[in-house]
């Protein structure tokens, strides 16, 4: 499945060699001889998909060429990412008639044809775009409903015109290059979206939109993954601006303000710009820090001038970005300027008495830092949370950010969306940019002349580019938190089979089999506690969970949560849980949780901080529900020191005790530690496992590490120079290492 979400139907396929077409070949057709058409059950004019490096679509035409070849014009070759002489796959496909096709100019030619191609496509953009619509086209468009296939917001910002005769009957999909002609002007345009998605046929009733990729305006179809939020904002903002008489008839005042809050990069500012563009209102944006001026009264004067400017227009939207910078809580702020600015803003919002002439919007990622007086009804009437997108929302956002990007056939955006849990819109945009940059670096590396190749037939973004980008992206919501853990596979952990099984079920099943949990009305666990003596593998298991699960793994370090200031430690716990919810589904790991959750009332006079932290931790655990998609994983070697309230069911539902490994487990640990080690022929790991009864997993790892160091020391002694000779770790190295570790343990016990 590709970016348009439509899979290629099961059908016979045929591999052919690309050949040059004749000059009179009709655009958008692939020439095949009769034998190849019969092999696929095709008739002249049937639609087919063409898969090379990328995918495109065409209609079948007759051609006087040998069997096993296909004649493609340049546009189809570029769309499929193939050159003459290379192979591509042809397969039949069923195509519905498109309701809408969105095109963009194809700026791909290099050399002497640059100007002609740009002028032709640019003229088509003016003819087909919103500035060049004919009156007849407007009448035609008015009786067609807006498409709401993706986000429910419609596509009013993409004016449509009837399909030009030159492209009626062509078979297209996202990525297909079509040739359109208007009078003396001919240009190539690339399909970036179709309705319905997939391979479609352009019909006489198909609406065509042409968008300029260099345009800077923002519309509702530039917003993905925020269906509900956009609908609520339109209700609050567009209705008063466009239909104020409704409120007059109902005898109520329209809403005055909308507060958008959410993590940075979630799309708050983008929504505000789209609202202003769609409503046609004057958009006055103010960045919060720009309001604060150094001279007395200038900040208040700036705000008064802003509202006065808005009042001079029939409809205006005032947008305060980062409003927490100019309207902090007056009970906690120390500066006199901030207090005066808050008071002035309150007075101005109370003075907005017009029937929806002015709507105030604001955005913040710290809603609790705003003065409470601003958040009462009559000022900011509605607060809308802009949450991280779901899997479906992430797919919408990825589709938006890759619509101008040439994607190879192996790119599966649904798979990318499914593996980017907790990614915000800005993170996904950065992911797409990094994937494109990875491909650009690859193209530069492959070019022998040292200059980047711009051959459109070869420059496609592949699946491996997204994999490289994923490895470099760090989520906005947890960027300042610790989420890096040493990469650990389950195979790197010897023994602990039962603990691995329980963790796999408790953490993996809710994500993989969510529909079954919903069917059984079962609630996934809120918390899992790992207990056991030091060195039994608690932290190692947590590292394997963080490395192998498809969710965000956040490490909460106890010392970083502690603070000498009253209330700051509890705030740290609240912040960690808030970030975990924002990046859900996520696992929040507390190592040595007994250090931050000791038994209440059992300490000295300084235990009040610990008691308050335990209380806050209990509240946060109780607030986790089945919809939060957050699991708390904790480890301790002293469960007796943890407050008993944490251990009841409903908080830490599952307790996994790790005991000292038995003989089989010790052998598995030794094999895991020596999996890539050059062992001597005399090494007997089974005998070594039998000789280490009572040892923990950490002891066995230390034993193997000490044996390797002894072998290295022997090699250096035999060959003191830089010349390297291969060597092995032999049985006597393990015996010496075991003796050293035993002596060290005895010394520590008697100390």
C-alpha cells in the first residue's frame, strides 16, 4: 500500500522492458503488443498500473513492438521511475471515475527546456487556479458538495474547475504526470491527490484543482489529524464572523475568544492561520514576547492599537501566540509590567461588544500558567486541547507532507504512521524532511562528479530513507526527558523466560490486540513492578522493553525529580506523567522506585518531601485509565521500603519477582554473554554454569567480562607491539576470573 492508501488488486502481472514510443503516441498510454495484452486479459483502453521504482497508471494502447516490451512516453517513465531498457511490472486494475483530482506543476526538466516548461505549467496554473477561474466554472462548482473525505473540514480552499478535454479519459493516481494544453500553452502537471484515493479515471464531471507548491497560504486541507478540533474551532469562530445574525436572532452574544492549548508542534498556530484564510477575515497575529516593551505604558498602548485596528475591519481575528508570556498568573508573577498587561487585556476583551466582528484566539503550551481571570466565560469562552494525533491522524499528516514528494513504490505510509506513536505534526513534518534529506545525501554520494544528480527518473524517496529518518528523530514532547536506553534485545538476556513472557503479554498485547481487549471489556495494566535482588536483571529487562516495543519509552530518573523547593518535586512527577500522556502510547520507567516512593511517616523530619511525592504518585497512577495508553514500569530490590498504597491492585497490577538464576538460566546467560566471543576449544560453559551456583546474572556478566580482559592481557604480553594476532578466551581465563570474583565477593562480605 502506498501514500494514497489504496492497494493494488490481486491480478496477473507481467514484467516488461521499457522501450521508446512512437512520436504520435497518445499521452498517458502504454504501448503493448497483442500477445502481452492477451496474457494479462487486457483490451485496448483498459487501465493498468505500472510499477518500477515508483508507481503510476496508464491506459493500454497497441504498439508494433516485440513481446516482453512496452512503449512509454517520457512522462510515464518519469512517473514510474524507470529509464529506457529497464524493467517494470504491468498489472490490470479497476478504476472508478474520480470526483476530484488535485494537480501541481511538474518542475522537472533541466537545461534548455527549463523556461518553456515553467512558462507552460505556470500559465496552466493561472488558468486552472483560483485566480483564473471562469464564471461558468464558479457556477459549476457551487452546486457540488465539498469533499470531506479526510478531515471533515471540506476543501473550499482548493477551488475546482471542470477537467480539460486533454486529460479526460486518462488514468491517474498520486504521482502520475499528465500533460495538459490550453491554447498555445502546454505543460506537465503531477497528481498529488485523488478523490477517491487510488487509481482513478478522469471523467467529464471530475473537478480539477491546481495548487502552487510555492504558495504560502494555509487552508483546512493543510491540517491533518485534527478532525474534531477543527470542527469545534470552526463552530466557535466562523459562525460568528460569517453569520452574526444567527446570534442576534437567538438573543445571545457570540463567543469572544478561543484558547488552544497543547504541546509545541501540535498545530495550534497552523489552525489559527487556516481559520483566518478560510473566513476571509483580517488576521492580526501577535507573538506574546513582542508585546512586552521597556517603556512604561507602551505594552498597553500596543494592545489598545491592536484591538482598534481589528475594529476598523468588517471581520478580524486577533491571534496571540504564546499568550502565557504576556498574561501570566498575577498571583505568582513579580513584574509590574506583566500585571498591567494582563489587566489591559482583560479590559479590552470585555470591551469586545460587536456581534462577532472580532474573535480573539490564543495558543499556549502552558495553560495553567495563564491568569485565571482570562479563562472564565465571556473572555476565552472555549478551551480546546490540541492532542497528539491518532494513527489515522498521523497517516493524514504524512499524506499532506509527502504530496509534493516523489515516493518510491516500497514506501508504506500506513506502516510509518503505525510506528510513529506520540509524534506530533511538527515531528512528522521533520520526519518527511529528514527522509528526503537522506535520499539527497544518497544521490550526492552516488554521483561520481561530486554534484547532486537531479535526474527525476531516479530521485525517489524510499522506505529505507524513512527508516534512517526515524532513527534520527526525537519527539518534541519528550525531548527534554530521558528516553535513550542502551539497545538491548530479548536474545541478549539469558534466562528469565517467564518474566519475558509476562512483559510481552502485559505490554505488547494491548497495543497489538486492542480490539480483543475492547471486545472482552478488559483494562490493560496500569503498572508493572519488577522486584529481585541486585543483579537479577530488572534494569536489563526494562532496557529490552524500551528497545523492542513500538511505543515511546521514557526514563524517569529519581534524583532529577527531587528538588529543595517546596512543591517542585511533586510538580516534576506531574510533568513526567503529562509528557507520558502527550506521547502515548508510552511506557514510563522508574528505576529504584523505592528512592522516590518510601513508606510514608517512616522517615525523619525531612520525610515530608517523600510523603508529598508518594501522594502525587498515587494521584497520577489513579488518573491513568484505559484511554490514556500509559503504563508505568518500575524496578526495586527493596519492595519492603515502598509505600504499601502503591502495591495494591489498580496501581501496580502486576508484580514480577526475579530470583537468582537456576542451572539452565545460568547456562543461557553465559551463552548470551559469549555469543560473539572467540572461545577456545577447551571452554565448557555447562561446567562453568554448574560452578556458579547462587550467582546472579550481573555476576555472570562480570565473570565473562573479566575473562575477556585476562585474555586481552595475555595477548598484549605475547605481542606487545601494535601487530595484532587473533586469540581465544580459554578455560583457564574463566577459572582465573571466577577465582577473582569469588575473592572480591568474600572481601566485601567481611569488610
